[in-house]
């Protein structure tokens, strides 16, 4: 199962409601294409600041390794490790860029694939907007099956952990 973060684009001047076709689902986890083709992946997703940062760091790393006199194998390994880091942090880079551009995080969906995630999110989103038509923007939309279910917090008389008595000294 994958975890997807859902982002809603900012409204255009002529729009009164968000266009569901423009929503972006960002899958959490390792991105193979971001690892293998880092600069092209960043260009594809329009991650301009991340690309500039990547070029600066990669160039500085290459220059530093050349000044130290590192072998070609060490240089290749360092470049591969940098690409591996980008592969692991690809979803974070996309979420950061979307947030910086004014996109709003409207939910998190757990699903097997992108199509299932879209189906689950929009099913919950439509039910939430129809049931709550008057306060459409008042409450944040969520995509979990437990939308609108209040979580009860009961005060506990017992403390779980190292101290069996509430207020006991450490």
C-alpha cells in the first residue's frame, strides 16, 4: 500500500470551485526515476529551485573531490549517493514546491495505486462537499474513511510507562 498526499491548486480568477482534474497526488516513498534521471526528473516536475540546488551541490561535490585527489570510483560513488538521496526525498521536494506555489494540502490517501487513490479521495471528497455544502471552505477536507468521525479523548487515571503513579517523582 502506498500513501498519497493530495494537493489542490489555487483558484484561477474565473473559477469559483476547484477543478478536480488539476489535483495532484504525490506518492510517498522512493522514486526510481528521480534516482536514475535526477536533473530530467526535476525539469519534468518543474522543481526549479531544487534543480538549481542540485546542480550547485553536485558541482561543489565534484570540485571538492577533484581538489582532494579522489579516484574516479569515489567520485562516481559520491554522485550515486547524491542521486540516491534525491530518490528518497523526491516526494518531499515535490510537496515543498507545491506548497510554495500556493497549492493546498487537502488530504492523505492510502491505496494500492494512483487510480485507487484517486477513486478513494474523490469519493470521500464528493460526499463531504455534498453533505457540508454550506461550509464548503470552512472545514478542511480529508480523504480517510473516517471523515467527520470525532476522536474521543478520555482522561486516564492510570499512567502507562515507567511511572505507575500520576505525578510520581522521576
